[in-house]
C-alpha cells in the first residue's frame, strides 16, 4: 500500500497527503520521470515546465509524466519532507513524524535571483510569501521590509 494519496490542496490545487502515519526519516515516494540533459532541462524550463528537478551536475528529471505522483507535492516554507538524491534516485523523506491526512510538502529550494516570479501560498507561520530556499528566507524578509513606505 502506498503511503500517500493525491487530493485537493489549499496550497496549490492538488497535493500529496499521508495515507498512513509516517515516521521521521521514512522514505515516502520517489520523484520519477524522464532523465534529461541540463541543456534539454533549460529548454523545458524556458517553456515553463514546472516539474524539472535537479538530479546531479549532468542530469535532471522531468517529472511531468502521469506515472509520477510525487509531482503533486507542494512547496512549503515550513516543510515536513525533503527530497534527497540516494544512489541516483530522488527520494522524498519525512523530516519529522507526519500524521495521517497531513499534506506532504518540501521546500523547492528556488534561488533568490528571480524569487518574485514564484509566489508562495503555503500559509505557514514561517511563510515568506515566495518560493525560495530556506537559506534566502531572511534575505527576502529584509528586502520586503526595506520596500515598506516609511512613515
């Protein structure tokens, strides 16, 4: 039995949810798809394919295929999962115990350079309003605070 199911998400249309309780460190699902070169990845990203995932220095995975349920996992600024490359495979692992029915999320790890192009709707207390790697959260907060009108 799968540890997840696809359902309606308040974050972004559809999402992945825990079908059963999941223990910290447990592998939940593999991010699968077509293995493509970095050059092909760039072409597909420019065509606005949001399902490209970095695999290693030479290859990426295009997860925009029907047989990849992991593509429904949404971003969160306070995720309960992370994706790790284990033996050349992208595996989603639980960062903490996850309750049955809880949405499975991870930080997409986007770069700061074009953060304004990727609004976040995770709704967590830690949400910075944009999809960026955790290392950029404070930079985004400072940038936004400096843009507030001075009274």
